[in-house]
């Protein structure tokens, strides 16, 4: 009787191992697959069946030097109607932006440590009322391109307008990441989801 019971136990153990071993392998392989981090990709929109790897993007931290809806006392407003993107990465370039800022912001711009930061300013253009504005929301590094995402505020239909000339802008100090020094970078301004302006700038 005991001998027969031992044989039955051996058979049950063998069958259990036969079930658990493939299950364990499946779980192990599944865990490995979940741990793998594939780069983001997208299918070719033309339907060729080719999968393209998306470029790596890095959000660059920034802080505001000045944001203005109107025209600050002591500043020379940007007069053109088209949007403008200005990049300053060295002390000798400060004069390209400094006159358009208030005296307080000019002082902050001049004290910027350009070895650690560069400055980006977005101008919306000359406007007939005081109801416009610029808000830089993201600065993104992607390969040899830096995209500046901004919102251009505009008056809504039926809104009461404030009749005064304005030239809205937003100037920010952006933290450099490693490897950006002495590289030629294309800066692209994307306002309200549309590419609005661009320039090529060598970061000193």
C-alpha cells in the first residue's frame, strides 16, 4: 500500500512539474519583455510598413526674466508686426535684446552666467490693443534643434478691448545641458501649435 502511494505521489509530482515548468518559463519571458524599454516609434504615414524611431527629446528648465503685455517704461518696444525669436548665449550679444526690456530686466539679463544659461525671448509683434500676450511654456532640445513652445494670447470675440498700443513679449533664461557649447542649433518658435519663426544660432 505504501509502495503504491509513493508511486502515485511521484506521478503527481511529475505532472505538476510538467505544468509549472512551462508556466514559469512563460512568466520569466514575460517579465523580461515588460522590463525592455523600446525607444518610441511611429509607423510611416505613407504606409510603407517601415517603423521609424522618434528622436530623443529633452525639456530644458527655464525661468522668466520678464513677461510683458504692454510697453514698459524705459524700454524700446519691438515695432514690427511679425513675431520674433531672439537668442542670446554670450555677453557680447546682450545688446540685441537689452533695449527691448525694462531697466530691471536689463540688469538681470546682464548678470546672467552665460556659461550655464542662454536667453530666449519671444515677441508677438506690435498690436493695436492691450489684450495680447506671450507665454513660453516649453523649451525642448531635439538633436540639433531647440523648439520653443509658446502661447500667443489674443482677444476673443465680443471681449471689451483696451485701446492702447502694445508689443507683448516673454524673455526666459534657459539652463544649458551638457554638450551644447559651441554647437550650431536651429531654434524654432511654435506658437499655438504652428511654426511661427526660426533662426540658426551658435551657442557659445
